[in-house]
C-alpha cells in the first residue's frame, strides 16, 4: 500500500529524548465531517502507549452562516476521542473554547509561525499529533515544511 498523499493522512515519526512521537498530517481540507474523522483516529494510534493525544486545529473555511456553531461543535469530538491537548491558531476555530470543559488544555496561537516556533517545546516522546484544518489556512503547507525539516 502506498503512503497517503500529502495532507491526507501522511505521517512521520520523530525520535525525541523520551521516545518516538507520531505526527499525522490531515490538513489538506476540513469540514465538520472530516474534522471528526481525523480526530477519530486517536483511539487507534499509539506509540508505546501514547503519552498524549494532541490535536493541532485551524479553521474550516467556507461554512457559511453556521460556521461559529460548527467550530464550537468540534469540541464534542475532541472530548469523545480522548484528545489531551488542543493547539489552535486564532480564527473561527477559537470558538471551540466555548464548548470545551473549563480547564481543558487548549493553547491558542496568533499565527502558524508562532505555533510552529513553539511546537518543539511542546512535543514529547509517545505523543500522537494530528494536524487538521482547511488548506486555505496554510496549515498543510506549514506542516509539510515542518515534516521536511524534521526528516532532512
């Protein structure tokens, strides 16, 4: 079986001091159904009993009048699929904070550049990380560049 296309489930494994970390790029496109599907893989992935499940989320674009509610509702999948930490980039995805439980670990960044400048400080061995957002947010391009940097 061939490797999934860039942004459609391709993965890399990073060797970190505490062990391996699995990164999954699902950032080619996003809508409520594909967001849920991407988050639903968490229970099926682990690296030596994954330490944490981290979702890196950006906006779902072109959703129309119900966009706020659709972004808020992603919180239901975050909780259902056992996500431990959410990293978001300011935008409509920020509405997720309206529905996640008080105290739930969620870090909001003002830009992709800022988030990627901190991600190496956040990742630990055993982590499983899923990147998901609409292609128009630039997340897929940023994740692809991050993957290239890590494997070269």
